[in-house]
């Protein structure tokens, strides 16, 4: 009986971890976590990028449907009434209730929820995460500084454009001050040529008109430093294309023919976005 009790107690004591064994297990778990976390982060980044690409495909279907309904005319990027391209496209996303009265209107909040991007800092009241091409879908309340007569910019017709499959219409936009983005990527019009500066410093000058700049169509645009803007006075970081996915190395764009694709950023003057992707050829 005594021997049996001793053997039972000995077996019970062997079931417990020693301190050294416990530390080894903790070390192995910590090592596995350190190995898996980057992979999980990469997988999440890839998922966010694919979700954004899917949203932009829906935008492509929406604006091409709008153009079909309006005899080939694209929606305005913005207007003097503060009605922008997302407002025009809302019915094509199944959002019909309410009006455009303020950025907190029900219609705009539903569009904001529909188009929300997980790789953008969320801030209550954000109404937009994407920007339109400043000449394809322009702010029609602004002056066209490429024209000596200085008329206001006008809505474009798809049939007038020669390179619809290569021309970016909607893009991931630069976030401003931890909030939303500009509805129109106005600074794209000032940085389409490598290292160039518009003499008059005006938006809507001439950089996005075919053959205005000397470099060939296959030259990368000046993408600037690929950073969000601190505020509305933050120079060239403001109102520009933003390569915000996959650790700030890629962006998603919708081409004028409606298809969406991912484009890469390697440095300020080395991206997949070429002059032929932003310069309109009439």
C-alpha cells in the first residue's frame, strides 16, 4: 500500500511543467508569433488592397453607366453647388434617398460607408477616399488656365478621348489632415511632368494635355513624396494620387473605359503611372 501511494504521487508530480520547460514553451510561442505577425500583416494588406480594387471596379461600372445615360458625358468632379462626382454616381450604387445638403446628409454618409477604404485613417464625417482626374471629371467652377480665353472647365465626353483604356479617371486620393480627400486630384495637374513646376502655380494649367511636356508618354509622372497632407496648405502632397496600399507601394485606379487595376510606387519619379495614364489625348 505504501509503495502504491508513493508511485501514484510520483506520477502526479511528473505531469507538471518545470520552470525551465515553461520558459521554453513561452519562448517558442513568442518566436512563432514574431514569425507569423508579418505574414498576417501582409495578408491583411493584400486583403485591403483587393477590397479597394473591388470598390473601384464598382465605381467604373457606375460612371460608365452614367455616361451611357447622358450621351457619353462624364459626371463633373465638383460644381459651384458643391455637388460632386460621388453624388452623381450614388443612384448607380443603389443609393437614391435624401439629397446633397451638407457632407453629413444621409446620401453622402451611405456613399462614404460604401466607398470606405480600410487603409485610410477613419474620421467621423469623412465623405470621400478617392479623387477624380482633374480634367476628365473636373471642378466645373474653376478656370481652365491652359486656355488663353480662361473659360471654366467643362464636363468631358468619352467619345472625344483617344486613349480611354490607358487614362485614369478615378484614383486613390491623398488624405488631408487625418480626414477625407479632395474630390478632385487638382495637384495631379501640376505634377504630371518629372521635376517640373507650373510657372503660374495654378491648378488646371497644361500638364495633363497631351504633348505639353517634353518627356515621352512612357515616362513616369512626378508622384511627389507619396505622403498624406498635414492640412489644406500642404503643397504638392495635397490633392494628389496616393499609393497607400501594401505599405505605401501601390494604389488602385479606374481607367476611363471602366476597368480597375493596381499600380506600383517605387520612388518619386519611378511609378507605374505614366504620362500616357494622365495626359488627355483628344
